[in-house]
């Protein structure tokens, strides 16, 4: 008796829930069948193409081209790494400062030039121009530091070159 009363009160909800679940499962089944039909068509096309000698030859050629391309990319990567190593050793941060070395000579004819590579190694060239003579100095730089004593102008170009490298 209690079961009969339960179904009288909630029977409509139970039937609606069952209908909804049935509709949902039908939609999922239809969706799965549509996808399966697409896969079946694709499989039939691949089987038909697999029997075509021209298609197989094209696939083999493309495979060979892909392997060749992969070898070329590997070779280019190796060359790029080698060029990167060479570039780190090239002077790539030239910094120039012109100045007046002696009070009786104007025109900023003296200069200091810093040339450093990517590792901070290089040289500072300084030319001091005077009325009677001109002198040129070269000072070695290792790891961003001058080996010899340097002037204020040389220190300035060295600092600027280190900032740029």
C-alpha cells in the first residue's frame, strides 16, 4: 500500500527522469554513431589510398624529404651554435671618448677607445695629442678589468663598454 501511494505522488517525476535519461542516452548514441560513420569513411579512404602506388610513392618521398629537412635543421643548429661562440669572441662594444689631453691644445683631438668581446676581453686604445708629439697606448682588458693602470677617460670608456656587452 505504501508503495502504491509513493508511485501516485512521485510517479510522474520518475517517468520524466526515466524519459530524460532515455533521451540523453539516445542523443549520445546518435552522436557516437555519427563519429563512427566519419571514422569508417576515413578508414575506407585510407584503405583505398593504401592500394594506390602513386600515393605510396608520394608518402615515401615526403618521408625522405622530411628526414632530409631534419638533417639540414640539425646542421644549421650546429652552425648557429658555432657562430654564437665566434660572436662572443668578436669585438662588439666599441666605445669612443674624445677629450682634450693638454690645456694648450684644443679641439678634443685625443681619444680613448674600448673594444670588448662578449666575455669582457679586449683592449683600450688611447691616443694623446699634443702640439709637439702624439702618443698612442694600448692596454689589455681581461674579464672586464684592465690589467694596467688606466686614466679616468679610459675607466669611463671601459665602464660604458661593460654596460653594453
